[in-house]
């Protein structure tokens, strides 16, 4: 997989925590640790996207739309 080199700014506290993880062999280097963190964050955002979009919906409006659709369909159903 192709990789690109970038420059970032990170606060000292985070950098110290990052360096501790690298020194403890949790990650082989800073770059891999940051890649893992970014990938994890992007995956979390993607998983929560549906929930965020659903939270924007108005439950009363959605209920009314569902009931309206059902009422229209009931008129179309054949008599048995």
C-alpha cells in the first residue's frame, strides 16, 4: 500500500504518552502508532454515522409518515 509522508503538530502530553507506548513496544514507532489511532478513529466514526443520522430524525414526523403510508396501502388491499 502506498504511503504519504505528512507533518503534524501534537501537544507535549500526547507526544509523551505516544513515546511511552513506542518504548514499551506497543507500537514499533510513532508513525505506526499514529496510523493505528487515525484508522481506529475513522472506523468508529463510520460505525456511529448511522446513529448520528437517525438522531436527526423527528420521531413524531416519522410515525405520521408511516401511518399515512399504511392507511393508503389499506385502501388498495383486495377484500378477502
